[in-house]
């Protein structure tokens, strides 16, 4: 792995992971997928699952954090990493469904009008 990921590339990936922030118009599912992409880009990042979870949660917008906290009836960080990731993945899956439904614009069936 060190052959394909020299120290400079690993440090660059670690910096990108540790400075993760959810974009203003980014959904929870999009943010989670982008974060996972950063982890895949640098497979020898050295962050434990707990640290990864904390980086992700700390990088979320306040509204997303509040939604996660409300879903667990307290602080998401008080849950075990497995419980927190299960909840985040569940909410992200629900988020994808909502986004897909919003993106679907029903077409109005009518006759095509042509001008001469």
C-alpha cells in the first residue's frame, strides 16, 4: 500500500478527511457518500471508526446534527459507533428516497402543439 500511497498522498488524504464539512445545499445522504469517498481515496488514513464518526458528525451542518440528536432523543455521540452509524445510514437511505421523489416531475400528458 505504501507504494501507491506515499506519505505525502496519505497526509493529503488525512487532511481532506479531518477537514470534512457538509456543503450548504448537500443532503445527509450526499454528505455521507462524499465522506465515504474521501475514506476510500486514502485507505491507510489511520482513523479509527470512532474518530471517523466524530469527524463526520462534527462536519455536519447544525440542522443535520439537530435532526440526528432529535432522532436519538439526546446526543448522537452518546450512542455506540454501531448504533450511530445505523441511524445515520437509515436516515441517509430515507433522505435518498425523499430526494428521488422530489426530483420526479410528473409529465403532463397532452397533445403536442406545433406552429407553422
